[in-house]
């Protein structure tokens, strides 16, 4: 496996960091990969800028910060404007069509999906928007198996919320698979 370097970006309250933690745990615990995750927050707890880096590899990882991402996920216009220059040529840029307008052309595949709107229409609860986004990343990249995410969710969310998270993950994976090419 080629080293995967991901930057998840958005604003506080969107679950960006939680999604990154879930991905790193899934890769390390259920995919037999090496994985590291780091995060940074803006000044405000909710609504401020957030960023979380995840690196996944078959080999040991010595530096936890992503300087050039293979995959960049931006869930706000501000995060897109700030981090779009960090995507590697040939990488993947995933944005939510409700919140981000792709303005700059970067040498990456651009995917704009209605993740938030789909979660609202199909589930009616925005709390699982981040899990839908994580599913889209997996559907687009085949980075890990969706079952590995479910395994982490089973250990980290209350049982009452497992079905809604599973549905959100499935929605995201389906959107990602449909937009692979």
C-alpha cells in the first residue's frame, strides 16, 4: 500500500476530528496498518477552524503531520481556502457541495458531494454528517473496509446510535463508489 496522507478540515462541531480518529483506529486495529492521527483547532471551540491529519501505511510512520495530502476533505469554504494548496498533484479533493465552492484549480481530482443534504433528507439528523463523509472517503478510495469503521463505532458510540451511524456510513460509501471515476 502506498502511504496515504489525509487532511480532514472543517469547523468545530462538524465532527471532522472524530471522523479522523475513527479512521485511524479502524486502520490500526482492524486493517493491520500503521496509523497516526493529529489535530489542531482554531480559537473558537464551535465554529472555529479544525484540521486533523491521518497517515496510514504498511510501514512504520515517524512524523505525524501531513505536509502534502493524497486526500483532502474540506467541509467549509474557509478550510478549503486554507488547505487546498496542500494537496499533492494527482490527489483527491472531497468537498461538501452545500458548504464549499471549488474556486482554485489544483492538480487533483475534485469531488463535490451533497453529503450534508443527503444526511438531512435520508436520516434527518445532522449529527452523523461526519460518518457520511467518512463513508464517502472510503467509497472513493478503498482505503479500508467499511466493516472496520463499523467495528470502531460499535466500541465508541452508544448502542442507540449505532444504526443511524451505520446508515450514514452506507450513504457515504454509496456516494463515493458512484463518483469514483
